[in-house]
């Protein structure tokens, strides 16, 4: 299950399900809720996400672009070893700021 919590002006989305074709709709709905609150500052905490497939990567890239168009950003935090490897091998990781912990990612929005 994925859930959204707010830390100041930043939305943090956490989950423990694979970011794959079976769960992109659930995560997509949460991400799009963030777009409805003005400038979307979003951190996706990947610590407990076991893997990301092509549908998940596409969702991340699409949301990154949508949030950028509204003056916001999507940042990734604490990817598991497998998720980090998937992001690196596909080249998608190079499109995002990736932080080792969620708190650092949230704090990066105030710099």
C-alpha cells in the first residue's frame, strides 16, 4: 500500500509494494493528488519498495514532467539496492535527484 503524508510544504509518499504494472494506478492517484495543491514538492520514499518495472519508471518520468510544468519537483529517497540498480541500469536515475534518506530529500526543497 502507498500512503501520502505531508511534511510542511512537501508531500512524502511511502509504500511497500512493487512499483509495477499492478500498482502504478494506486501510486499515480496519490501523485496526482499532489498536483492539486499548488506547486507540487514531492518525495517518493523507495526504502521499502522492492522493485520498479517499466510501467513504474514511466509513471515516475511522466509525473516528474507534470510537476516541473507546475514549478514543482519529484525527488526520490532511500531506494532499495534493487531499485537503485534498476534506476542506474535504465538511466532513469540520472533524471532525478536521489537522496539516501527521506529527511534529506525533504530538506532539499528549502535550499
